[in-house]
C-alpha cells in the first residue's frame, strides 16, 4: 500500500481496526472507500485516489440485508473511465446510529455508521429536556460518545440556567454552548473531531445544524434557509452527508428527525439514567414496581424532590419503547426464518419432482 494511499484513507478515519476486517475483501481484489453521501439510487464515495459516484453491485442488491449508510466503509472494484464505482461489500461497522423505521414494521434504519462523537443539537432558547434525553439514549445505543450542543446561544439571556438544567439530565455528558454568529463553542467541537474522528449532528428541524456545520467548515457547504422571526430556521438537509473539515475530522449532517424512535438495546438507558438505576437498587424489594410497595427508594426520592417525576416518566416511556421494539424485532426475525425455511422446502420439493421426471 502506497504512502498516499495510507495517508488519504487515514484522513477519512481508516485505521487498523477496519484494515483487519477488510482483509477478506482485499483478497477479492476490492479497494476500500467511504460512503460520503446517500442520494438514493447512487452514493458519493471517497477512495484513496478520488471522489466519485458509486452504485450497489448485484450481490448487495439481491442477497445482502446490509445496505450502505453514510460513514460506512465499503469494498469497491476499480472503475472504468467515467463510470460509477461498483460497491460489492460493506465492512463491519464499529458504531452504528440507528432508529426504528417510522410508521412501518419493526425494522432498523441506520442513519450513520462509524461515528465517534454524537452531537445532540438543541436550540438554547427552546431546549426540550425530554427530547434531549431521547436523543442521548440513541447516541449511547450507537456506541459513539455523546455531547449536547446548544445552538444560537447569542439569542438567549438565560444560558447559564439552561445549561444547568441540561447538565442535570445529561449524566456527565459534555454540554457545549455554540453560536454560528459569534463562533462560540465551534473550536471546542472541532477539537473533539481532531485526529480524523467522525461526528454526527442529531436534532430536530430548525435547530441550526446546517448553519453550525458551515461555521465549522469555514465555508457554506450546507444550504440553509432564512431564520424566522421566532429565531427558528427551516432545515434544508434532505439527505445525510459526510463533510470533511479543514482542520481534520469529519461531520455528518442529518435531516431533522420528526420522530426519533429508538432501536433495540435497553443498555443505553443504563448510562443515561444512572441515578434512577442506583435508586432502584436501594428499594427494599428487588422486584419493586415503585407504586405501593413499602421501602421504595424511587417513591422516597419523588417525595423529597431529589427525583423529578418528568424524568422518571421519561425513563419508563423509553424502557417500554425499547422492550416493545425488541419483542417485535424478535417476532419479525422468527417470522422471516419461518418464511425462509418454508421457501427452502418448496424449492426442494420442486427439485425432487423435476429429478423424478
């Protein structure tokens, strides 16, 4: 592998972890590349030598259940002149930011792959604590390190109070106040991505994610719309895209998520609700439901004000949602397995009838 090959891939986040998992694909003559954007029928891919269009190979289209997402490392064949690169394999993901597909059966939608830092973005003057908890749960599920980013800090006079409120539910997660106007907090975010690390911005429409990326990149790389008189902006991002930053590192913008539905992995709540988990261990009965049982530490904390009822309700809601997704996912997998074996039986019988002719 040439020095240029190594240095270019390293700047995109390639390291020995991915190289080891790429060995079998390298033996097939494939070359590594990273998905930079997903346009539906085509992808934008960065390789060691170029940035080009990419399309799925026949095997991925017909046989694989793994579809490339922005941030994925893939295996491509060297392309002929002026033709798209053909994607034949997806390298194992180190982290995966997923949610349940909205308004459909229980299936996973991967929003971004191989992310190191998940920035949960909220407008400083309109920070919804319960929504931030939900996004933080998704971030912990992904395997990435979360951070809360408060945008438009220059438009609020109560920033210190807001920060204290967020820090109370963020379970030690860093809280960074930013302004795309003054540049506050931007250097701190860029520093977290130093060393070719990848970040993703997560949050609702109008939170200022695209504007923030433009400030981090030092150029208008993301299209934005006018800010309303209320201080809200309208989100222009219609696809996920990986942006290389001038000081090193990469950032992925995502369309505003109307519904941040969790995927499987109840363990994500352990990191976010450690205070509630610790209280549960102090209950007199190990199977305490925190309703009418004597010696309940949860009820005692609610009574003395050390635990907020809204936070407990949020915890219970996320728990129910994760358990429901897990149950539905298991049921779907069992149904898929039954359908697969039923089809195998049908094919075998058809083959036997053909051989008896």
